[in-house]
C-alpha cells in the first residue's frame, strides 16, 4: 500500500516537473491528498458552464467554485473563489464570473477549468501545513486557519515527521488551544482527526523531499472529523548543498583530542608581547597545561622556554591540536602541513574570512581540512578554554575555576561577557569555547561531546544560527535526559522576512520555527544573555523537582504577590494547601499573618518562624519546591536568614530529602552577601528581584519535564 501511494504521487510530481511548473493545481493536490489519506471534500473539475452545472447537481447542495490554473496561486486574490453557490443559473453565472476575473487578474494565465467542491458544514477553521526550513529541513505547522491566519499567526511547528502523540501535542501548543476543546457551548473538535491530518502531511513531505511547501487551509474541523477544504503544494526549485556528516564515534574521537589534548602546537607563536601568538603561548604556559607545547615559528629557536620549530611537520611525535595565530592569507598553506602531520584539530583564531566577505578564502581552508580529515574550530574566534586540562588556548584573559558548566558563544564579544560573568559570580566551568564562523565544528559537535563529558553538568550556548538544525536536535535529545541544555538564540526580530508561496511559508519565520523546534528538542531557551548565564550557573545547583506543587513562604505580602505572579508566568503550579498542612503552618504564623499559598509569616517574625515554616515545607512529601521571600529586618538579619536556611536545607538533603529551594531577598546591601552565601550552599538566591529566582526554578522544571522526570508535556 505504501509503495502504491508513493508511485501515485511520484507520477503527479513528475508530470508537474515535465510541464516546467513548481506549483500544483488544486486537482493535482487532491491526488496527493487522496494517496496519503488526507481527508478532502468531494470535488470535480468543469471545463465549461454546463459541465459545472452537472457537477454541482451531483453534490445535491451548495458548492464552492474555484479557478483551476497552474499560474494563479492565490485564488481568492484573483476573484477565483465563490462560496455557497446553488442552482443551475447561479452556477453558470459564477463560472463565467470566476473565469473573467481570473483573466483580468492574470491575462496570460492558463485556465484549466473551475473546480466544483461540495460545501463543508460550518466548523473551526484551522491550518495544517509543511515548509522546508533552511535550518531544520522539513517542518510541519498547525494553527488557526482561514483568512485571518497571517494576522493572528497562532501557529506552532515541529520537525517532520511527527508521530500521533507529537501531532496531538501541537493542538495544545497554540494560544487558542481552549477553542479546540469547545467554548461557549460549541462542541470540541475531533482532536484525533486533526492530529491525523498533521501526521499525514508530515509523512508526505518526508517521503518527497522535493515538496517545498504544503498548505491545507482551511481545514474545517468539527466534532465529527477534519477535512481540508483547500490544498496547495509547491515544489522546490533547487537542491540544497549536502553538509559533510560525521558519525557520533568520529565526533567524539576528534573532540576528545581537542578538549583533552596531550600535545598542542601554536602556529605563529611569538616572543613579541602584544601579538596573538605570544598571548596564546603565555596562556598555555602560565595556565599550567601539563601536556607538550610546541611553538611553530620559522624565525625563532626558542619561545617562552620551549623549542620552536620552523614547520609543524618538524614537531616530533603526535600532536592533538594546532592553534593558528597567523594572518588569514597564510592559513590554507599552513593547514596543508597540519594535514600532512595528521593533526586531527585546527583552532583558527584569525579573522578575515567569510565574516569580511572572503568566502572563497574560507572555502579553500575548508576544502584543505576535508581533504585531510582535520576538524576546524573557527575561524574568527578568541580560542577555547578546557579548564579541567588547565588549558587556556586563547589570546584573552585566563580563567581557571573548574566546575560543571560548559559555555559556548558564536561571538567573541559574548564570549568575553561569559568570561566576566563567570569570574564575577565564581562560576565553575568545564569549558568556554568560541565558534566564530563555524566553518566546520559547530554546536552539535560540541553538544555531542559535552553530553558525554563527565565534568560537564549543564551546557549553555549563545548562537546566531545553526548550520544543521536536525543534527543539533539529535545531539540535544541525546543530552537532555542527562543534563540541561540552555540556548540563547540571537536575531529574533529578523524573522519572517522572506517571500513565500503559501500561508505556511509566510508564517514560518526563522524565530517562530526555532522557538518551537528547540522546545521540541527539550532545550531551555533563554530570553537574554544574563538569563542564559544565570540558568547555566543555577541549574546544576538545584535538585530536580519530583512534582508540580510549589509553595511560597514569605515575610512580606508584597513580595508574595509578585512571587505568585512569577510562578504563573513561568508555567509553574502553586500548590493548593491541604487543610492539615494549612493548620500546621498556622501554628507558626501570627494572627495578622496569612496561611494559604503564599504562606505570609509577616516581616516581624524571629528566625525561629522562618526555620519552622521552611522545615514544614521540606518535610511534607506533597510539597515539591519552595520559593522563599525574605524581608530584611533587624529581628532576622540577612545572614541569620541565610545561615538558618542553608543549615535546614543541608540537613534535609543529608536525610535524602532533596527539593529545589530558591529565594528572593529584599533589603539593604547586606542581602547581597546573604544571597551569595545561599547560592554556594545549594539555595539559588537573588537580591532585589522576585522574578529571577522563579525564572530559574521554571527553567529547572522545563528541563525536568523534557528529561522525563515529571509527567506532562511542555507547551507554550
């Protein structure tokens, strides 16, 4: 059966191509729909008015009439659609009017007839489609449809193909999800039928990569089914260039030698202060790298106490990494020598390649690398840090605080912001890596390595684009079950600027697709640079939640309201406090305080009240996470609060009770020290903000769901 449908569709597409066309007519689209089981209404094509009358009579009721022309994509714009036509006289008149309007709209258009289609019963108008995204390939779309689709833009995307469960999740991922469940007395739509339309479209475009766009708009969904009233199919005009791919084993083998080298060569090493080659050498030597360091410079015998070589081919033994600190125009020739030496990795610090318009120069370097099997990091980067190896292969300031956070950036400026943040917050890192132009190595290579690296607990990546979205998604899906992946995707406002031949294509702006596909992959998307860095710092500190019940304990009513708002904003659930727990909290709250959730203990309470209520929240297995709102008073000073909170949390963790605890500290400057004290002891705390601690907790929950540690599926 599957072979038969492929044969039927192939015959249609070949005929369209043979005719020099890239757009299918509606009748041709119907043939594709029928082959893949996509529900469409009964229809026929009439060549003249009398044939139209006969066709309409067969449907026995009102019909929709549409122009059939391979040269008119947007039929409504051409006056080529009339809805609700009934009776011979009206059908004749509509036929002549449609043809006349089409000829006036596009005088040279080929007119193949008028489609006569049975009028579907009223229902919810939806759009189901697919588009070829330059980053992710085939992507399916779902949302509200009809004439307002491009105004409302309530659409969600997934990588194709999707299974039945993923297709069904798309119905819950649009803002109007409640409409589909039935509101104001309207019946809910047949969700399974809608999801099946999505699944079948995803199958179609997966089986036929030459299909660029598919539009089912509108799909009329009722309680009894979902039928596509119109189908538009566009074919691709060219074949995308295939990226060279490496197996997972190949990626890990080269990345291991890059991130855990025993021997590094510096091409362009220098004794002259102020040169990049000198800075890289100093960082390697002064940073304490225990492996071999081989400077390469034809005009020097010794650099910083290390024997210099005229060529990298003269270096004895195996070399894991060659760091380039020479001008761009010399890189290709030097890379030839790296290839002959069988060095697996080249770190290209120099700029002056594609980022300055020198695409040919970058292509030449890539060609040399591919010929010898050398993996390239860069060009146009600051280098990289591998702290557990005491390796600082950069021309920037060194950083040696070892920890579990791996940070990458496509931009050098962002990389330095990462470095400054790490230093200021004393964040322990496993690596900081610059990616630059990404001529070869990119985020999916690094993510594959960091997913396996025992020193890395959380990965945070700044990116402007992805070279291969599907490879990144595959790497993310392999990593997320074990450790969080945080992404800051730049360029949100540039989305959707391309021309498109369908509604789905017009809606599939870069950022809209990125947002949904990253969520589908289980990645946590950070709204800004500071958010990315804070998530990366905080997520390894917090234990994973084991349920949805969040309780707020606060010493200030105002903070409690803001914390409650933040909990809702970040998709978390405030626990409905059961009567017995409510009574237990009330024993420690003054009469003018408030139980419930938030638990408001009021600002004048002594440390014992904070401690008792925190203990209650940690001890009760129905409570899964705590949000603490501290208010600075002389009765309970900041460090007293910090010390008692850290002590109680540590006591419960020692007993095996591990719950995420975050804190918002309001007060004078002493709360800054208290926040740092708590952070260092496993309580994520921030001064002067109610939003940030809850945002971090929300990120931890999103990861826990993506990792399968909590029930439910993340939507918007």
